[in-house]
């Protein structure tokens, strides 16, 4: 099982089927918080709704097309991050993330994403990492901006959120630029 130890408080690891109950509970407690920016929240209706999702995540890992991992903060499943898309043979991947309201504001996402970027460049031999954020989701945008990601494009009406389309920003970091970042 893939485990990425970030520090003494944070560990990233693949979600096991029996953890679907905790994953559902975390999402369920944070529905209003998450729904503002995530289009899938309404589809999370029970722990069993994660059976096919966890299976799909595992299939993506097996094919090398994704690496979705849970964020465990102080031993509690507090969110998710990972490479929600890896383009095999292209050296390119996209990172996504969300965090519970309780763990927000503690640097959990920032530390997790930094560890994931290092893992992607060092272990997966990626050349390019992208992060896509809602253009008005300033907390999410702060993550790539804090690491010096380049604002590559604004994509008009890129994603549908329940009752409206919203614009998204694509950020990118190239491996050659990351190695010059202060660690």
C-alpha cells in the first residue's frame, strides 16, 4: 500500500474499502463546506456509494493513470488529495484536493500537496504537474500560487456546479522549475 509520510501529523495513503464509512462520514459532515466547489458531493449518498469509487481509484492506480489518496491528519481521515489524472508516457498529471472544515487553516493541504509534488517529480518521474481551481475559490488557488505555479490559462465555464457553470484556472509547474523552489 502506498503511504506518503508528510510529517509527524500528516500521512497520505490509498483508501481501503473498509474506510468508505469514514470517508462518507467526513464528506457528510462537510457537505455545505464542500459543495460550494465540488460537483460530486450530492452523489455521495451512503458509504456504499464509495464502493465503485474506491474500485475505480484502485484501477487507476493499477493502470498508472491516477493516485488518489486520503489525507490522514493526526490519525483522522480529514480529506483527499492525489493525482486525479496521470497521463502515462506523457510525464503529466493533475492534482486535486479537498479538506474537512475541522482541518482547514492548519496548513494540511499545503503540506500534503507539497509532498505530493515532490513524490510526483521524484518517484513518478513527472515533468509537468497541473492544478485546476475555481477562479473564485481563493483558498484553493492559494495552494498553487504559494508554490510558484504558473497561471497558464483561465478556462471559461469549465465546470458545472449543480446549477451554474463557473470559470477555472489551470496552474502548472514544470520539474525544471520545481527543483529551483525553496524546499
